[in-house]
């Protein structure tokens, strides 16, 4: 067994580091852009008078970062070469996401906005794998050129994890469909040109069949943003929307009309392993900063680090981070050896383990870093409160940790399918 990372991957990390120092750090420092990352960050980013949305200046800075990363050939790393990418692997993305998050807050990797010099870009692959030739020709270049932005409307006011019970309905109307219902947490809709709206058009509540993924232009009559939901970590771009007899043409369906949830689940394992890696990286950053501070701070004439009350909680966190790193890397590597259906069948429990444990770890590490730093750790002059507020949401979104633990239990105890109790 060889646990060494591929040489080309470690070399690429060095290339990313050089790019950050050459292109991104100077941009972060010019024109007082550092206000978006220092103690002023929440105020600088949030337009509190405009529904709590991201300020235009903040989004413009993120856009410039993405353009520079794209010109340098990094932004599309995970995409196939046919779309300008590098055929990035799951292992590669996990290692990169951990590496970037472990650097702390910065323009290079601000996951509050799912923004990074190495992009995730799941909608491109959704259109590649489920789109018609016409949809691919329109949406893939449009998304990559930032001329089309696609939001994702699955969750509803009364339904989240129970997506098969959604109340949004689509009915046939001439040569198209009319959609009526409501969606929640429709992230990015303030700048989106289209929304992927999941609606039932056939079958009974609770059945995964009969739900379609409809491509809805956001300027459609009857499509309305009702409110932006203010969150623990501001700014917000997460609205509640209503759809009142919204009409779309018959060809505005992505994938099998009977199996739209396959579109929703298409990227779930890749997203979750990358999210786990990001949380691991942020957790390690918090641990490292706490260790450093404990060595420097000398109350009562001796370093904090000499006290076991400081050492042991950080030892526990550091140990769990080391174990998680091995599981994340191994799981990501195994994903690269399988097709998507095989991953869903054989690795979904391992991905779930990585995700829920890493998301929990980063919250614990940020909290401990605050405690070690004392009053300054609780202030916004340190990044720990921001890291905690951001990563706390991942214990709910992208599959709540209870849902992911349930998945592990399904495999472990053999509920619904043949179980697999193994190490």
C-alpha cells in the first residue's frame, strides 16, 4: 500500500501556492479589499439595506478572482479537458480543497460564497450528463463564460430532506408545463438567469418517480422572490420563492422527466467529499493557530502550551483530523476507481462518514481555538467566529448529519438492502 500523494498533485499544490502569492494576495490587499477578510468582513460583504444581499463590490471582487484563476488554468481544474479543465480527480479535489482551506480566510478560497480559485462547477456536469444536445450547446458555454447562472430549487418551506414529498406541482399545458409551488434556500437566485425547479407532475407523494427537473428562466411571469432569509453567517443569497402558474416549454426539462431526482443526486458524493476536505482543512487551520498562540501567550510567566488543560483538547482534535484525513483521501481515491452508480452502491456510507464527522470537527476546532485565544478569539479580529458560523451550516445543508448517519446505519444494519459491516 502506497499512501504517498501522486507527485504531480503535490507539484500542483506548489503551483497553486505560487499563483496565490503572485496574483491573488496582491488583489486581496489593493483598494482596501482586505476589509472583506479582516474584522470588518461581515459588514463589508453585506448590504443590510438591500435585504442582506452580498454587496456589489464584494461580488465584483470574487468575479475578478475567478477570472484570474480561469486565465491561469486553475478554475476549471475539476472539469474534463473538453471544457478547459484538467480532468481533476476526486482525490485531487479533496487534497486541493483541504490545502486551500488550511490557509485560513482569504480571497483564494472563500467558501462562504462557494468561491475558490479551484471551482466546483457541478451544474456544468449536470448539463453534460443529462442535457439534450441543444441544452448542452446553450448552458455549458454560458455557465463557463459567466453569461448564464443557474440556481437550484429543491428544498421547500415544508419539505427538506423528504424531497419525495414536495408540494410543488407541474401540469401539462399545451406544448409546455405550468408550475405552481414554493421553494426555500434557493441560493444565488439574486444573480441567476435560470433556476432548476423540481416539481411533481405524476405519481404519489413519497415516490421518487414522477418528479421532473424544470429549467425555469428567473424572469418568467409568476416567478417571484418573496424574501431573503437572513442567516447565522451573513450576507445572504438564500431566498424563499413562489411560483404561480409559471409556464415553461416542453423542452425545459433536464434529464428523465420521471426521474428528476437523479439530477439532484448526480453530484452529491463529489460535493460531500470535497466539503469534508474543506472542513478538515479549516479545522486544521484552527488547531494550528491555537497551538501557535498557546506557545506565544505567557500568562503567569509561562506559556499556555505547558498546561495539559490546553494540550489535551487540541491533541484530541489533531488526532481526529489525522484519522479523518486518511479516511477522506482513501474514500476519494476509491471513488476515482468506480463509476457513479458503483460509488452510490459501495461508498455512499464512507462519504457520509467523512462528511458528517469533518463538519462536526471544524465546529469543535473553531470553538476550541476561540477558547484558547480567550477574548481576542471571541472577537472578529480573529477568523474563528467566521469559520464556525460558515461551517456550522454544513451540518444541515447538503444532507443533514442525521441523514448521513442514517445512510451509514442503512449499510451497517442492512436496512433496505444487503448490509455491509466492514472497516
